[in-house]
């Protein structure tokens, strides 16, 4: 990724996000008018799109920080590919195709039938999505928990925001598979709170799939990095990291996509609102990478990974029948953690004005 000689303003980074907001809200108003034919209905759809966008942004602060953490070590070519192709996959793949794919598999219907159901029978479509929440929460929660624990169980990690926790994790990080064992124990404990039978089996199976996906992506990344050392291939920090970020974005999106059905059962309204939010994630990611913000604020990453760990636990807990934690609470909780981490970083910078910028 290239940087300009003159520093860019914060607003300049948000240009595309603002454009997506205007276009998205205009589409929302048009959709509201075309489906209801009333000003009240149009205003309602417009408002829901705006609320979904805000919800997605609040849920995605930690996503942007983790993206930036990975992007800073990626090959510039793959940085650009992620910020172009990756955002298309994030907006269209996760916000439109993914919900349709769930219905195709769960209802055993064709893709066109799923689209017709989304447009003509939104209640049935929403019910199928709701029923799919438990296995999705198991898969996404496991993947995100592994992402968070891999940050803390790192023998090279020498900066600790919460020393009592992080120093302990760093001390025992040399024990192979400790974080995997932790995730498996947590998943088995949560499964004991589910009804016996198919639900319990499905939960554990999806947790295993989530764990396997994380490990396979890690193996692929390591393999490609090793290939870079022995062959002339632009793979280091390339395809493996790209796939890692795509799966990571998908895991972040699971809960937001399904939770959005609490505000609207219309797939297209949900896609507009969450798509706007995804563009802000892209803008924030670019800003964090180009400005080197993670190096300037040493605890910012820590706050993001704590937020991811809490999000993974929330996803696990919400797999239990009858338990629902509002997405607003999840988003605000993550944003507050990141805000506290930023405040701690600023305090440290003031106390150590001569220290070199450093993160992680």
C-alpha cells in the first residue's frame, strides 16, 4: 500500500464510506417507498438501514484493528487485493450470499427459491436464519476465541496491558496446544448446558469445524511463507493472510447478520445497512495501517483482542436456548474496551514521551 507524502485527514479516509452511506440510505428510501408506498413506511425503512449501519460500525471497531494488525505485515499487492476484493466479499458475500446459502442448505431449496423466499416470505426466511444461529455461533465463536488466544499466548509478546493475565499467558505460551485445549474445554462446558441429543452434537461438531478452519488457515499461511523462502513467489503475507482475514471477517459478521433480523426480516434492507457499516470497516482499516496507529497507541490491539475474546464467549452463551444478549450491548461493550485501551495508551505516551512507537 502506498502512502502519500502529505498526511491525509481523517475525513479523506472516510470518503468512500460517506459515499456508500448516501447511496445506501437512498436505496433504503427507494426500497421503503416501493414496498410500502407511504412516507411513513419509507421513513421506517430508512431509519432501520441507518440503525443497522451504526450497529455494524459499533460491532466492527475490533474487526478493523485486527485487520490492520494483519495487513501491516502483508505484501503491498495483497493489501490492495484485500481492500478491494476483500470488501466485495465482505459486503456481497457475507451480507447477501451467506444468508441465502444458509436458507439453501437448511430448507433444501435452490438459490432462486431462497431469493424468492427472502422477498415474498420474510417471516419464514427469518425463522430459518434464527434456527441456524446455534451452529453458526459455535463455529464463529470458536474461530474468534482462537484468534484472541493466539494473540495472548505468544512467546514473542513483550507488551502487556493487563500484566496479571497477559504475562501469565505469555509465560505458558511455549506449551503446545494450550489454547486449543482451553477452547475445547470451554466448548464442552457450554455443550453441557444444551439439550441432550442433536443440539449438543451439532454444537460440538461446529466447534470442531471452527477450530479446524482456524488451524488449516494457519497451516496454509505458514506453508506459503515457507514457500517464499525457497521460491520466487509473492506469497509471504499474501494468500494465506488474505484467507485468514476473510474467515475472520466472516466470523465477525455471523452474529451481526443474524442479529439484524431482530430489526428487519427483509434481506435487502439488512444487506444495505450492514453493507454501509462494512465500508466504514474498510476505511478505518486503511487509516490504521497508513497512519501506523497501532504502533502509536501500544494497547489498542490489546483492547481489540479482549473485545474479540468477549465476543466469542457471548456467541457461545447465545447458543444456549432462551439466552439472547442484545447486539447493541455487544457492540458498545467492544467499543468501550477499545476506548479504555486507547486512553491507557495515551496516558502511557504522556508518561514516556521519549519512547519509540511500538505495538504488540
